[in-house]
C-alpha cells in the first residue's frame, strides 16, 4: 500500500460523503428526498451507489490508487466482504477513511474541524479493517493569516495522533473556490503548510489534499517537500471539465475528486450505460493525473 500510494500512477477516488452531503450526492445520482423516509434508508441508498461504483468493471487499481470511505461505508460489506478489505483484496485500491466530524461555524475567514472525541477508537477500528490512512477536511474562505494558521495547526495536531497510530493522514485545508481572495489565501496557506511540514519528525510523511490553485504549478514547493508523500487536487465544486483542465496544468498533482468523478452517473442507468460513463470519467481524470 505504501509503495502504491507513494509512487503509483493514478488518482484517489473520494467516496466519503457523510450525513450533511449525502442528500446532495443522492440528488445528483437521480434519487431525491422523497425516496427515503429516514436517515437509515438514506445511508442504505448511498451505500448501494458506492457499491455500484466500486464493483463496476471500470473501477480498477490500474488507474485508481486509493479510495476515501465514510465511516459507515467502512463498517458495511460489499459482496460479503468488508468495504475497505474489498477495495484492496479485489480491486488493488488502497483504502483511506474520512475521520473528521464536520465543520465549526466560520470564524476568522475559516471553518475549523469539530472535535473528534472518539478518534483513538476510530483509528483502532480502521486498522482492523486494513485501512492505510485517513482524511480530514477544513475550509478556508478568506485570506486571513490568523485563521489559516489555526486551520493548519489543527490539521497537523490531528495528523500527529494519526501518525502515532500507524496510519498516514491526508491533510485537507480546502480553499473555497468561490473565495474572492482565493489566490492570496493559497499563497498564505502554502507558507503556513511549509512551516508545519518542517516541524514533522524525520521518517513521517503526510499527503496533502488541496484546492486546484489559481497559479499553474502553484503547489510545486509543497510537492518538493521531503515530508509530503503526494499532493492531491480536489475538485471543490468545479465541473469535471474544468477540474480536469486545471489538474492537467499542475504537474505532479494527482486528483482526489468526488463530485467530478461521479458527475453524470445516475441510478436510472442500466449497468452498461453506468460502466461506460464511469469508465469515461475515470479515464479523463487518470490522464490529467499522470500528465
């Protein structure tokens, strides 16, 4: 898993929509809120969607390095095998787990992560399922240096706990693509990330998941840092066309797409249509990731 994530050719599939984002994911998939009377049914439906994606012939370890799962997905099965175990055993895809519990209200132009009170127990469970690493997301809305420092400090504090547990963290301080100060925020974020990366002990590495930058190759300094295993670009609400175009202009950055990956997939498609649409999406994202 370490070798594949560190040096493999491909991208990361983000299949980790949680409670707040699940209705939107289902809506884009062609299932609106009238189709499920309660939260339990909603999560059953989204698991079926994820299962359909993961078991598709188009979803393979030749083009996909890793997949990020929601906690409930990790605890469920795919074809009689635990979801994380299925990814690695049957697809050759490295499993990651989303561990954050959502976001606080905005302050100083950012949204910090909510507390993760059960993190140690969650990491223990993740290891028993063969999970390789984790992901946690914060959001930067404006170019506020104090707020950005708070986001990065929190991310690296949690990353330290994850590294100590023997897992590899994906640090994700997302810059909102609609921010009026996006380019400036990305400059401040890079400087802040580099400072915190310098503070990691030798032998410890993280992945970074970052918004595709306004300046082409804007993540080059982060890619070159010895404590960075990979830099992945998130689609962040860009259409697949724009996300792929931006990704191709940022050499060395791989994709970690969610909405852009599943764009155009619907529950109403038959299997042949679904597999063809997913294959096209994966092909476009893969090509941009290895450019």
